[in-house]
C-alpha cells in the first residue's frame, strides 16, 4: 500500500492554545496532549500566523516547519486522532499492525530522517524465502532474488510484461516532476488510460495480468481509471533528481518501496510529532468554511474559528473540494478537485499464533488472479510473533466486496489465504480489516489519481495558491507522490511558501 497520508478538517482557539505554550515558536516546549496526539479543547477565537487544515504527516510537517521559524500555528483535524491515512491497530502484547500506510524504501529520505529525529526506529519487511504465484488454478513458488518476473514461467507472459514495464520506465523520463502536463508528449499520454497502453503493449493474458496487477497495486484502482500521463509521472516520482524513479522501485520489496517498516507502527511518527506541537493540534475539528478577507483568513470548524494570516490545506483534492470557500474557488481549481478521486482499498489482516508459512520457506508474499485479496505480505511484528498475513483488496474487487456483509468479506479473504498458504490460514486468532473508502474523512486510498485529460487541462491548479490559501498533501508532492515521504515533503514545501510571504 502506498504510504500515503491525508487528514481532515475545523472553528475557535484562545491565543494561548494557538501558540501552544511554546517559547519563541519552538516545538520542544509544547504542552502535553492526549494519546491520540492532539487536544480536544475548543479552537474558537484563536489567532495565528498560519492555520493548517489536517493533521496527517503533511499537516504536521508543515506546522512543525512554521513553529521552528518562530511563527504561531494551529492545526485543525477532523478526526479524534492524528495520522490521516496512517493508523496503528493494537493486537495485544504491546504489538501493533498498521491498517493504513506503512512502508518506506530507498530515496524516501524526508520521512526516514524525520522518523529518526523523532526516535522511531525501522526494521526490514520480512522477505526471506519464496514468493507464491497463483493464476488459473496453478500455484507455483519462486525466489524473489531473481530478475523482475524472471522466475515466472514463460507461458505466463513474464517476459512480455517485463518489456512493457521497461517501456513505461523509458517514457517516464520525459515527464517533468513539477509539471507533467508540460511533457513533450503530454497530450498523447493524457489522451489515453493506462489500460490502453497495456493492451497495446501486451499480447498474452498472462502478460496483461501481471502489468494490470502492478498498476492496480499502485493506485488501488483499475488501469482503465487512470491517465497514462499520471502513471508515467507516478513512476518518475518514485525517486529523486539524483536517482530517478522506476516501476520496479514502486512494486518490489528489497531495494524498493516496501523494503522497511517502522517499529511501533507508522502512526508513531504522527503521534510523536503531534506531541511536540502540543496544544497547537486541535482534534475533532472538521473545517467547514474558509473565508478570505483583507489581510487574513477565517477558518471555521466544528470547534470554533481561527483567524490567521495564511492557511495550508493538506487534504487530498477530493476532500479539499468539499470545504466551502468565500470567495469561491477559481473555476479551474474547483473543477480540478471534482476530477481527482481516491482509490478503493480494503486492507485485510489475519493474525495467527505464529507465521507458519515461514516453516515452508515462504516469505508470505503472493500474487493471485483470484479475488478479492490478490496481493499478500507477511506483516508480522519485528520478532515474528504473532504471525500476520496481510491481503490487499483493491480497485473493482474492493468496490464489490465493500457492499458485502462483514462475515462474507472475511470468508472470501481467508479463502484466498488458504489457496496461497494452506489450510492453516483458515482459522486465525483474529481478523482485522479497514475499508478506507468508508472512512468519512478519507473516502478512499491509497492516493488520488487523475483520469485522461485532467492533468493537461487542470494540472496547474494542483499546487498553485489561491490568495492566502496554500495546498499540501501527498497528492501535491513531486517526489514520492502518494507516499508518506511525499506527504512530508509537501508539507514542508507549503510551509516554505507561507513563510516567504508577508
């Protein structure tokens, strides 16, 4: 799952709470807050230099940058917790699993360095042993240390898929990270879906299945949903200027985006950052209305109104467009937010007394053509106990499964696990799922994406400030778009924008 973040929205604050009790705007002197990482006191009547909407990684990173610069800041968060699309779930014995974004990998330096500063350690994703490949009722195992897809039999279309992915990598190098709509072939690429590309570049059902599965795993959407230009940008953004991205870095584990996890769960980053900010962070404060007036903004939430010189909105565009703005947003910005939906993802995890699949030399990672859970990982804690199998239900499978009763969802996912790892997978000690499309302050995961034509006609509205309102969030990132690292970078970029203004 992409390490994405989002958060949501908030009314009222006293000056003392706005500044958070910190001397000279510093972060270290923040007042204590709840275990959820924020304060539930009212925000009404507060004044600040900057108000941040959303306490995901992007909003917290922005707020920290503003506070470090000696400016006053308040963060309004709709949820009763911080973290947005990252969330820990306790499973007993002091262990947690992540039901939202969780992984980091090479070149994701911003989130890695921030976590280290906050004292959050990392550990490698379990990746020892063989992977499972399951298609058309045929189950086989292969070693992941072979070249990409190289261990999958030729009759499964692996070589063909590899050629298609290599072509995507080559095409992505043409796409500017800060303005993909200015790519030399932008009109051609944004005039078609990713599915169009796949059909033109694969001939066999096996090759098409592999490429489709990879694209679906990036967005929790179908290739038919996504603009080819957005896919090329997404590939290019999976790195930095010194080390450009590629498709393999997005989908692989070793040396790629799924390589590493956080001890104590990824939400620990948000919790610790919020504790340092103290009472600057206001929970249960969904923002309903942002009013721009001469020299300031008024941000109205369910817990009061904050007056500030500038606002940073860190929500994904699909949610940012649901806030009421006065004056109304420019037509291009408003229409843009109507055209960037969230993916459809259900994260399902079965907890066992131990990771029994390791006894058979399996890494716990599998791909399958059988829904609903077509991709799995070993999501066990660092010491391997208890054992946790993670299955992703994405795209059309999530849209269908979401409508079914909980017992049917559980049975369907466990049946996938049995097909992949044997009968012992049928009876977990506990089963946990999180359907992010049902979350009122998220409405989908992993990331927002665009259909054909959107980047070309509306892309410039993605990050362009509107008066005193600035935009952040993982969807606005130019490096590691859609991931926790991109969220952190976007928050710091927006903070730098507002700090540069008078």
